[in-house]
C-alpha cells in the first residue's frame, strides 16, 4: 500500500499528522473519499488554464479536512504546471484593512509561492530568474548577440527595454514600479549582488513598511500596500503565465477569522473585497487566476456575521437547491466537504499504518482487526458523532502506534480500550456573548 512512497514523504506525513497539521508533501498517499471533488477540480483547472478565472469556497466543520483539501489541490495544480500559494487568515492577516493587515496577507502569499520543483514554498526568486533568463535569451536573439556577451553592461539598455516592455504589456496598475524593481533584481542577479536581489524581493513581497526605506534601498518611490496589493497579485498572475505556467492558484485558509472580526464595518469591507475578487474572476476581468477560500459553515451561512450577511454574496453563493448528500453539484462556487464514512476512515488508517511502517522501518503490531476494534472504540464514545473529527481519529491512531513501537511489551488491547476523546473544537462564544449583551 505504501510501496512507492519516498522516505521524506513518509516522515513528513507521520510528523505532521501526529502534530495535528497537514503535511505539505505526500498527500496523494493518504487521500481517500475525494475522487469526485478532485475530478471536478481538474476540470476547473483546465478552464483556468484556458484563460478563465474561478473562485471556490470549500466549506466544512472544524477538523473535517478543509486544510487537507487545499494542500491536496496544491499537489494536483502543481502537476498541471500551476504556480500555487497558501496563506491563512489570522487576526493580523485579512483582505481589507488600512493598518497593514491586508498587505501582511499578501506578503504571506508571496512568501509561500510554490512550483512542482519547489513544493515547500519560497519559489518567487526561482520564477523571477527564470523569467529574466527568458528575457535575456529573447534580447540576444533579437539583436544577434551571444548569450555570453548580452550580459555585458554595454547591452544593459537592451535588457532594460525588453523588461519594461514586457512588464507594461502585463501590468494593469503599478507596472512602472514593478518593472523598475525587477530591473534592480536583474542588476543584482547578473552582478552577484545578493543585497540588491534581497531588497528587490523584499519590495516585491510587500515587506517594506515605509516609502523612504524603499527609496533609500532601491530608488523606487512607491511600495506595495493595503490598497494596491491585489493589483500586484494580478500582475504576478500574468507574469507567471508569460513564463509558461498554466496559471496562478491562491489558497486562503481559516476564513473563520474574517467571520470573527468584531467590528461590523471592517468585517463588511472584507466581504466587499471577496465580492470584488469574485466579480473579477467570473466577469472575465482577469485570466488564469484561481482563488480558493476554506471556512466553516458559520463563515458562509451565518446571516448576522457570515458571508450570507452580505446580500450580494448571499445571492451569488446560495447552494443549488437540487443538491443532496448523494447528488452533488461541483460546478457551483461553494463545495461542501462531506465527512469521511466509516469505510473510508478504515482505508485511511490502513494507509497510515503502512506509511508508519515505512517511516520507522518496522512492522506495526496492529492488524486489520485491530484497526476495526480501534474504530469501534473511538466512534462509539459518547459525543463522537457530534464533535469527533478525522484529525482526532488520525492523531489518536498514530499515538497508539507510536507507543506500541517504543514499548512493544504493552498489551495493544488495553491501549485500544483506553481511548478517550474530548471536544477540541475552538470555543468562539466570547464575541457572541458580547454582542448579545
């Protein structure tokens, strides 16, 4: 079952899942019960690759697999030659603000840019250098200059002309500053000036807080901020496509943190930004962009604080009334993640046992009958139907295997019968109580 898994993947899977987080690599080895969603997603990727743009909302309860799904989408998209990026909404990262929280989200996105050859993130510099190399080659061919000679300072003006021409063709807003900073990166790149490259990347990632600092380091007058970061994302999308990639996919997780914004006008401004992105993508104002949001049912459907509190979004995101648990519509913007059934959980645990064996080069003491007993014990505990999540099932299972590996003399049946579960869902009642008073 785990014959083709790499040791690095096995270690990442076991370590991450034991810690209650989603591994960044190897997800294909533990995917169960999501074939229909992935098939529909591949169709969506095909549409985006052909010039369309899409927004999807992946909705599920706490621990139901939303983050897992987004990471799985990354794996699938990178194989289809997409540039991908992940970021989480937090109290300090949001779509709209006037105090740096929106550009903080942008910086997180840019810092996590990934491609198939660098799936862990940090691929922005690789992409820039690939694009610059393409410009250099094009300029050399157009002017009948060798690839060695074209890097000479006397031909810099030719490179500069082609970089700015290409940037102007790609950019809607902020193209001059964008191109100017890319030129600075090029200068640092060909002259082995690491500081200049670092400062250029700092600007492109939106990490300069003050214009004066950027002007001193780079000679540029503007910086990426809360007001213009989205335009810069669109510029990068066009740049990635010009390099030869299929498109740019951005995954935004923990959208419940927008729902938690206590200030109603601020929360509404963030929902307005979601509406603007949604309209841009579905009205054809931007090409090759795919944005995924992941959040809970409350984030979507709560009519006092969720997306449905904003009428323009409620009308766009209303679910297909003909959809049921058995009859699904994956073409609509909102995809509700169904919980794994018992058979799917059994297969998942089998996969995890095989990966555990690979990671530790052992033969687990647990067999299929033990997995069945484990499931009966944990799924029949009081309250399990209400709050038990796949995350907790997985972690409890790995904890038992870890104990048995290190203490082989223990009776596995005693461990299986000693399973205890508790409600680990986050308690978000404080804000509700304040508003009710």
